[in-house]
C-alpha cells in the first residue's frame, strides 16, 4: 500500500515538471502573448538575416504590348557609292568602320573616259563661245535689217545646239565634283575623286586597288547613325491597341538592363501574310553609340499609363493559387518582432516595383528577407 502511495506522488511531480517545461517553451515562441497567428522573429534574427522594412510607394505603371523589331537607318541615312565613270581604282583612302563627312574623298579612279569627257567639254566650250558671239552679232544686224533672216536663223540654231551640249557636259562634270571653269582653261583633272554623299560610317567596302570598275559597281556603303529609327513587327491582334505618340521602351536582348526610349510615329496598313505582323515605326529619342544598322531589339509599347501603389518584387511570396503573400509589421515586443501575413493580388511591374491591387492598412512591409522566414500555412 505504501508503495502505491509513493508511486502516485511521483507521477504527480513528473506531470507538474513537464507542465512547467511546456510553459517555458511556449513563452520563448511568443505563444504566451496570445499571438499564435503571427510570425515571430527575434531582433537578432532580423539583423543577422539583413531583413528590411519599407512602405508602399507610388509609381507610374505601364500596361504594354510586347513586340520585336530592328534598329534601322532611314533611307536618307544610307548610301551606296559608285564611280560615275568607268576606270581603275588607284587609291582607297578609307577603311571599313571609318566615320566620314559628306564630301570626303573615299577613293580615286583613273579613267581615260574621264580625260575624254574633259577634252570634249573644252572643245564644245570653244565652239559655243564662238557661236555665241556670232549669234549676238547677227541678232543686232538682223534687228537693224542689215543681216539676212536666213543667216540669223542659222546662227541661232547653231548657238542653241552648242548651248545644249555645253550645259549637258558642264552638268556631268559638276556631278563628278569637277570645276568646269578650270577645265575650260585647259587645266584637266588627272584622276576622278569619288566622294561620300552623306555623313556616316562605312559599313561595307566592295572594291580593291587596281580593280576596273563601272558605274554599276557598288564600291562602298555608308550608314548615318544619327538617322536610326525603330522598325517594329506587331501582331494583328495587338495593332488595335497602338496609336501614334505612344511611348516605347526597347533594349538589346544581350543587354536587357540597358533600356532606351522611343515614340511611335507610324502604324502600318498592311499585314505580312507569312509572319501575320504589321510593320510600325518609331522615332528613337536618344541615339546610342552602341546602335548598329539592323540590330535586333525587343520592345514594349505603353498602351496605358497610370499611377498606383507598389512594393519591391522581393517583398512578394508567390502562392499556389496565383496570388501573393506579404508580411506586415504588426508590432515589436521585447526582443521579438511580430509579422502578419496578408494575401494580396499583384498587378503590373514598373522597374523593380510590383503594383498591389489589394487595399492595405498603413503599416510597414517586410521588403527584404521574406524567404528567410519560417514556413507558414
């Protein structure tokens, strides 16, 4: 009997000790405060895991249409260089990739046809000047009824014929960057200088020294980097959302962090039957030295803009149902920080901010260290 009595009291003491141990454990976890629905972390944990609080920020959000395209040079910013007269290339003074100003010499051509053209002009010039003097003299005499009508008409016909030849060859020489007045004096140009028609970079060299070339032969191509614009391919389903004047952000897929701005200037009126896209164009607001002709880009056309509240993307924890969870600062008590989890609906993204469509109380949000928190239901 005494044995059972001592055994009974031993069981009671053990139960009491276990009860005390459970209370202590619950106090350390924060349960004794009545906050079992909150996530509790210590100040030491908060600092060790480099967590941060922040607030909802107002930002400009853009509803956009994603498109692909290319950086293209305007037709006014591209040029093919040829020799207007057949001949042999003697000097190539520029290299691939060089920048040249309009009027700069790109290469020189030695040509017998060029010499003959100057000779013809000098001959026609002399004959024209003589015919002009004769015509003016007979015009005066005919006006005074001294010269015969047939002589005046013959002189006028010769003068007009030589005038046409003179002006024609003079114009051809001017196109060759030759001073006709110098040729008229007998001072001929020995070689033809082929000059750049525009400011730009040499993108192709298709000739070599000693090569015989004709006017049909393309010698070089040039592109003016200041004449670049965007050529975008927009799917038929998206074209109705686009309008002239909309803002565009675009980037090279190889460097997506560096984005550039443009403005939509034209929307196409014809669908490519194979690609099912419509070509639209946009004016680039600031030309970058890294742009090259036909460079592939990805772009976002802003079709709707509005201001709303958002938080950094790192503050959101994705849930299985497509919504997100954030953690609000509920209170600080002693050595602990108490967080309340709230499900929210996210909207558009603007840079690093994500739009929050769910109304929230004016409390601080955990914006850094969310994924270091213990798992919650």
